[in-house]
C-alpha cells in the first residue's frame, strides 16, 4: 500500500509540474509576441486575397496557426528546462524584451513585403530559365 501511495504521489507531482511548465510555455509564447507576429502574417495574406474568400482563408489560417503554436510549444518543452523557460519569461517581460517585441512586429512587416517582392522577381527569373533565355544558345 505504501508503494502505491508513493507512486500516486510521484505521478501527481510530475503531472502538476508538467501543467506548470505547459502554462509557463503558453505564457512565454504570448510574451514573445508570437501571436502578434502571426496576426501580421494573416493580414498580409488577407491583403492578397479577394474579400469574398476572407472567411475561408481566416479559418484555414487559424487551423495552421494552432498547429504552428503546438509545434513552438513542443519545441520549448523539449529544448528548455523549466528554469530556462522562466528566465526567458523574465527576459521577454523586461524593458529590452518589450523593445524586441515591438521591433519584431515592424520586422515582420518588412519581411513579408520583401518576400513578396523577391517572389515576384524569382518567378520572372524561373520563367527566363525555363524558356531558355539564360541557356547561352
């Protein structure tokens, strides 16, 4: 009976620690501004979508977002100890951490605009390659 009690106590403690760690990772993801970055990405996608398709695109984006957040959460749970997660939380809630979050939103806008321009240019280059423009013949 003592062994059963000790096993239950051990499992209960581990479950409680895992729940706390999950909560800390959820808080970390929010503190890092990942949800804001995803919102910026969604807005860029919607700008390139016909208004009649916005609801369908938003729903698909939300499904993708849930999978992305789960992947990020799993990354932090497997790569960082609870103490390291707490240190990251402390950092992202500091003045410098907040500055990084603010600047990362601006950076996300720049990246999305730049990627769009790069994609347009790369399509032209690929078309030229496929049509033999660069073959030297």
